[in-house]
């Protein structure tokens, strides 16, 4: 009995390796995917906040196997002359060489560059999720620069979705310390500066960074005229084209990227992607809010 | 966008001066010869052939192993397989932010890690090929190299690559004449000497030894003894973690 | 590359304590050492250990101390393999080897985070606390490789540091509150101060071949050993930095033996080196 089971599973594995497209097509024809999900369902998300104590805020996000860790470190800068009231948000993505067999250490990959572009668009340019004025300390003298670095640890598809959620979660839990600029031009905790001036003043709690909007992404693919939602790495290799849609908490479309591929998509299909993204948004927003409330509650 | 080099770190707290109290208690409540509690978990990643996640106090390390496969670097023929290591610290892993791009200490850690693992891997089983060990330190709370060595050995085992024995590593810091086992970053900062030992516990062979600072023979013996005890303790934890991970994998296969 | 038979022959010789050139296992090759060979440096030395040849130059420059050690200076170690040593040292392979040699040399000299406890007392390099200090750059250039490069580099570095003189500096206190103290560097070489180097170690590389332990390997012998320990030893016989190299494990008994050998051979080696340095300094003084 056991021998037959093993032979069956070996045959299935061999078929999958030799004819991946046919293997997949058989599942899709039945309206289901190899991991058991229906075509319209994305993977469950899990969010872990504050995992790295050396970072000013951090978030570990997993969609199935796809894993990204975002960490923010705050540093001080002198604001630029033409924007004296603004700080800076510097985003970087690194595909850790362990995340996929194609990655090698040293060379920054193309995939990482694309992800950085999408994150910059989502958080700064289009959605203006972060208002850089919030990062100012003393106009013209000092401001915060938040280095948001995201490491992709396990690359199993939907990287744009995972990295954006990790970035948003890290930003949502970022607390800006209360600081003041001394006469000598140094930035010190306000309690110190306040003690020097008026010793009776109480120490002030760090302030949370307010996100003006919360953008989240969903990657969908087109396979034999069927829309597949929330792709794994294997699926990304099989679909004819994929589209990443970013929507925010007010239901606005922040961005949509269809990067080439072997098939075209008509407007109706793109609308379907937007609807799917909105549905996914409700799901993710709930999980994110729960995680943040738990994290804030634990101090 | 302003250049990254134009910002300065903000660090209100300096490192504690005294790391051991008069009663021999350390800042986190441990005794001088006590290990931090270790969490070791093989098969943490899906894409890599083998992987492991290790957490020792505030030091968190993720390791992924690929191979045996063709070496991207070396082209010369070699009868023995190559063990290629790459260690990186995340930019937010340390108190002060690190720049992207490999620094000299990361290159050094990679070399030391490779030497620690080479003796244990049965390299004649994959001639002309190599195994790639990618290590990312997510949080650096002290003794990164020791945690990386132990995690990497687990990841290699998880990948099914033939090994003579697992490798466990342990380090000792000397602060004000006292020997502290498994130091944290604050303790290592105040050290005037350190000993790192990596060994194959069952075979009783040392695969890596890194010593800094001035040591007399007697003190060196003491430190080595302490490290060996730590390695043996860690060995039990490592084997248990690997065994339970294997059991889980087998159980999952049976259900399918 | 060596054939299996050549390797066997060399290992048998080591087992019988008679190596190809007649040395015993604990014997160093003839050492030639000169100090003060480079005019444009603050200290320099050139070492020939058998066929291996290394030149080390020490330069000092004004720098800002690290915030963790405001009253101490800085020391940087760098090793480069010259393409003269062979075409195999061009490019990545050479720079990787150089980097690992530099790390081992730096480890043998390492000070604590406060600048104290190192082979060279870095507080002697401090000028104005928190603001100015000397940064010492120890640069080694390997000209010829015939085995045991690290020991040769370490001997040359020790000699170069013993030869190093720091320019004399006078600090004039600031006049007003906002003024910086003034620094005046004395150009006169006779006014310079010699660096104190009593604790600078020499690295003794002890290698294991079967059951024999051998020091100072020539190039062919290096291909016949299983594992090595680079052990930095001071004149007093204490250990100052250890790194293991090689793809075999070392059992604990062998480890103790190898440490013992280094502690025996090291002080003798340092004696020889000190004698060379002293006679070199004597020759220099005669010439003056």
C-alpha cells in the first residue's frame, strides 16, 4: 500500500517537473490550484511587528512562503535648501541571495529595482502615504531621514504585495523620538534640552508617524483566459501576463502595473483586477489593524 | 534625493559601563557560565535546498543553503567540492545603520564561517561542484558568528548534504578578568579578549578557533573548556531540532 | 601542484623530523631583516624568510579619534600581494588573500574598544582628547611568495613598528572660548618620538600533517598539511591572537600541543628579530 502511494507521488512530482504547464492546466480546469486555493483567493497573510529591536520599527510579513522583513532606522539630516520643512524617506529593497536559486550575492538584481520603484510610487509619489513635513525637527536646521530597508528572505511570488505590506506595517509602527536642537547644532532628546532649560517639564513620549493613506497591492495573473489571484513563484512562471494593482484605504486606485508578458489585457479585465484588489484590501486591512493594535497594546 | 552619506546617526543611549555585578550576575540576569536561551528551527525557507533560522537572545540569523550546484565563481577543476559562504548583516541589524554593500568585516566573517564548516562537510561527495551558504544576520545582539555557524550547520543538514557531524560554536568574552559565556553585544563591547570555538562535538574535532587579546596558557585552557561545554550543550539542542523537523516532514508526507 | 608521491615524501620527512631542506619541524628558515628601508615613511622594514619577501611601511596622519575611545589613536592594517609575486595573485584571488592576511595581522594587534590593551598602546597616539589623534597605517607589500607569508608579514610589521617615529607635536591652548587649540608639528626628524612596542607579537603558524606539527612551511610543504593555526605570541610567551585555517578539524590534544609549540618557538623567534632590529638601528646610527 505504502509503496503504491510513494510511486503515485513520485509520478506526480515527475509529471510536474517535466510538464509544468499541463500539470497546472489540469487543476485550473477544475477551478482550483495545486495548493488547494480557488482561483480568486490570495494566500493568508501573517504580520509580525517589532521583531528587530535594533531597528526603530520592523515588520516581518509572510504570504504563504513569500517572506519579507522591513526595518526602519532613523538618522538626522540637514534639510535641503529648497525644502526646509521636509525630512526624507529613503527606500531600498534587497533580494537576499537565499530567497531564490537565481540570486547571487553582490549584484543588485533587476527585480529589486522594480520593487523599489513601485514602493516609491505607492508611498511617496502617488499615494503620498507619508507626509515628509512630519519628519521635520527644526525647519532649516534638522530633520529625520527614515531609511526603510526591506529584505526579501523567501521569494515565492507576489513580492510587490508582500514588500508593500511590510513597508506599510513598519511605517505604521514607527515612533519619532521627541528631540530638540541645541545651540551647538546637536540633536538631543527633548528631555535633556528641557532639563537644561526648565527642569520641571515632563519627558515627552515619542510620536507615532501618521500615515496619510494606506496603500496595499495585489498581483493577479492571466492564465488561459482565467484570472488567477495572488500568485506563487511557480504560477508567475506559467501565467501569460501579470498585473499588480495598488489601492488605498479610500478605495482609490494608486497604481496599476502590467509589465509586458505574452498576452494583452482589456479594460474589463483590468477592472476585475481592481475589484479583486479592493476585496483583498479589506482582508489585509483587518489583519494589519489587528497586528498593530496588539503591538501597541503590548507597549 | 539627498545622498545617504549626509545623514548622522541618532543615538541617545551609550552602552552600559558595568556588565557584571559584584555578585557575578550579568545585565540579563544570567550567571557567568550560562547560555542565552537558543531557538533553532531548520527548514525556515521554501526556495532554498536547506535552511535554518536561529535566535540566541537578541541575535537573529537566517541561513539558506543551495547546492550542490555549479560554482558561479571558480572555474578550475577541483576533486573536492567547494564550500562558499556569504555573510551579510542587515542594515538595521546593528545600533548604527550599516551601508548597503559588503564591508570588510562581512568578508572576514564569510571566510571564518567557511573554515568552520569545511571540515564537517564530506566534500568528496560533490566534486567539481559547490554548495552556497547564504547567511543574513537580521539582528546583531552579540556572538553573531557563533550563531551563524550553528545555524549554517543545521541548514546544510537540512539540505541533505552529507556531513561527518554537526558543527556547533560558542564564544567567551573576558571582561575585567572574568570569563563570560555567550556574550551579548554590550558585554563584547567591554571585552579585552575573546575566544570563539567551533567544533564537531561527536568527533571531538575543532573546526574553527578565533582568539583576540592577550591570554596566558592557563586562562586559555579555562576559556577553551568553557567553550567546549557550551558547544556540547548546544549540540543536544541542535540534534533535537533537526530530529523533530525531520519527524514533522515525514508526518506531512504521510498525510498527503 | 604536487603529485601524490611528492606529498607522501614530504609528509614522511616531517614525521621523521627531517624536512626537504634539512630543517627540523620547529626550525625557521634563515631570516634577513633590515629596518628603515623606505625614506618616505615613519617606519619601515624588509624581511626575507627563505624565499618569501615582504616590505612593510608605517605612515602616520592626523585624524579624529573614534567616539568610543576619545583619547586613543587609530591603527589600520593592510596587506597587498604584488603582481611580482606571480600572475596567480592578480585580481580577485590576490586581493582576497591580502584581505585575509590583513585581518589576521590586525587580530594579533587588536586593542579593546577603548583603545587600550592592544599590541601597540593606542593611547600613546592620542593628541587632543576627543578631537585629534594620530592614525597609523601599517601597509605590507608581499613581493615574493615561498610559503609562510603571514609570519613574514608579522615579523616585518613588528620591525617596522619598532622603527616608527612619531613627529613631535606641540599643542597651544586656545586663547578665546571659541578658538580651537593650535597644533604645531615639528618637522625636525631628530625631535621625533619612537613608538613603544614591547608587546608587539610575532605570528607563528603551526600546521598539522598527520601526527607531526610543523612551523615555517615553504610553498610545497603548504600543500601537504591538513590544518594550520596562526598563533600570535609575545616575547613573554603569552598568546595574542589565534585564527585557524584549513579544511580539516583539529583534535583537542593536537590543539594544546600546537599552542605549546608556538609558545616555545615564538619567544625565540622574537629574540632573533629583536637582535636584527637592534643591529640594524646600530648600523643606522653609525652611518649618521
